[in-house]
C-alpha cells in the first residue's frame, strides 16, 4: 500500500493513484505515477526520512514550473522542471526529471 503522502500527492495532481497524464504549464504533457517515487528495486525511495513533507512542492513544480530545461545526451532526452519556494526565511528548491520514452512522450522519472 502506498504511503499516505503519495495519496495526498496524487490528489493534489488531480490523478488517481494509478497515475495519469498531466499538462504542465510549460506545455509539456508528462506521465505521473508511482515510478517517480520508487527505486529500481521497487522500494519507496521518496518517502523515507520524512521526505514526503515536501511532496506537494514537487506537485507544484510539475504543474507550474518556474524553469524548464530539455537536455539531450546521446540518444537520451530528459525534461527538467524546476521551482523555488519561500517557506518562512528558507528557500526550498525542487526539481522533477522525466525521460522521453520510446513513443516520444515524457514518462517515468529518472
């Protein structure tokens, strides 16, 4: 069962827990699902040590990035969505990375 933070993240994105396509303010359509939060072994990577407290910042970066970079290295193309948020006197920086899949769409996180 996914952590509560994942469910809150997906609700904020307006998506079911199984995932779905989201139109980012950058104009890019990205696929958001559990792959953003799991490592290659299928273990939850993102919600350990209290990281889930920052999940809604990541959702905001996907929906309304302040910077968008598309980088190509060899045959691999990645989409970087970046954002900065003020929380009291602290600045929180968030980054979300997607990879172009074999069908030319932005999908699983890197």
